[in-house]
C-alpha cells in the first residue's frame, strides 16, 4: 500500500506531527528508552508501533490514515 502525500512538522523537541492534507495522521517521537527508535502514535496518542527512522514512521502513519478513510 502506498501512503498518501504527507508533511512532517516539528511541534516540540524530538516530537513531530504527521499531516495528510490539513488533518493530523499522528505523531512521531524519539523513544527515550531506546535511542535510534521512533514511537508512532495516532492523533489520540494511542501507540501504533515503532520504527527505525522518522521517515518510516511518517510513511506508516500516513498509510494507516489513508487506509482507515477507505473503509
């Protein structure tokens, strides 16, 4: 599945918001306990998984956001 177009903006030190259009797809932040790992959360702060890079997390959240709109 290909993720829709998205943007990533830093909202705090080490925390980023992923947007698809003007809607929030989720948040990515550096894992404080595991350096080099990124935590992926939905717009409500629910853990959606972890990723090796910020870009992988953003792509995952954008794809998840796009997939839930198709149901």
